[in-house]
């Protein structure tokens, strides 16, 4: 049985073509690709790539300036933060949330819109495996080219489960029986009708947006289209801790807001979503609100609450 795509690059001694992440005594990282006969140069001296080729992962090399560097393969979170960018990347903390709460499983059929630099595509491909399907849509050809290079560099070759289309999702989406849809774009509400037709009943829509105005419009649009269960919006933050003997405290810096996530489940065809029973605060929809549940101009929103 052959190994999954990219697995051979994740284990065993260092080989020519492997990516190596060096960590210096101050915790700074340097990433490069092993090439026979090449030298790695720093302001603290240099060493030959050949010293690492054939060495086990977790080795330590010393430069001509006698500075020790720990050599490991970069983890996927390290890789996506250091790879060439055309657009901003989906941060690992958000990618992890998407994989978990969008329930990305091996063999899943996934549609992604807004490839950017290929960060999320790489996470999704590793999660669905070769038996799954990821069809990614990207409006800009230059972003698509960068993303394709980044994904193939990580796996070492084209991934058999990936298809990349340059164009708007709502104009080009032809996939059916899709398990999951992930939208990383400025106006995900423009694609809701198209993705609702592609998703299977019980399938999950996940939108990644940057601002509160985008969040509000996305959530309200999901509610109004009428074929999704109640959307769940949230954000996550990461705070590291300093632990040194009895000095245990949170770090002064943290990874704060990067984006909002919204998930919603696709209902069966012809089913209306149950009415929400939570009453919104007075004026939440404005005095002129005349949407679902309003009896008149400025009327009750109890049906929506």
C-alpha cells in the first residue's frame, strides 16, 4: 500500500529537497530547503547542508561561529506562516477551528472559495486525504498560482484530491452532493444560494470574515435564505504562558482577533427552520426594520426573537 501524498516528507532522516526549520538559542526560526553542496549562512557563521542530509530529525548543528541550531522539519502551522504570500493567510488557530467545527473528515467532499495563498487549502487537503475531494475557487489568477505553488511545495507534488478553478464561485460552481463549504471571501452572502444547492442535507457551511459588519450581514443572510439551521458565530484567541520556575504568568503578547467564523447546517429540502425563541434587545434591528417577523413598520420582532 502506497503512502499518502506527502507522508514520506514528514518522517525519517533528512533528505535532499526536505524543508528544514532551524531554531537559534533565542527561539528564532529560519527555514530553508536542503540541497547537496550548499551552505546555510547566518550572521553567526555558516554550515554545510551536507551536515544535515542523512541526519535524524531533531539534530543540532553548529555554525563556524560555534552557535548551535536545532534542526526539525517545520510543522504545518510553521509552514503556512512562512510561505510566500499573495493574499493574507488563514492563521493556524482559525484553520484548526474550521477543521474541528466544520467537521472536516477523511473522504469529505469540500468546496472552498477564496484560496488566497493556499494556507487553508493545505490544512483541508491533509484532513480529507486522497479519498476526499477539495474543489477550490479563486477569483484572482495570480493568487491561484501562488497557492498552487505553496500547496505542491508542502506535499512535494500535486495532491490528487485537489482541483483549483480560477473564477467566481457563484458563476462556476457545478459540484453536487458536497459535504462541506468553506467561504473565505469579502461577501460570502453573495454565494449562499449557489452553495445551498450544492450542499447535502446536514452539510455544513463555514464562513470566515474579518469585520463585524461582514459578520452581521453573513449571519442575517444565512437566516433569511431559509434553508439553514440557526448560524453559530464566534472568534478565538490564543494566549501563550511564560513558565520559568516559580515565574508563571501569561505572555505580554497574544494572538488576538484575526477573523470571525460562522457555521450553519443545511436543512432538508422543503423544511423551514424552527423559529428562534431568543428575543433580541430593543432596537436591535432598527426602527425601520421590516424583515421576517415584523408586523408593521417598526413592529414586533418577536417571531425572530
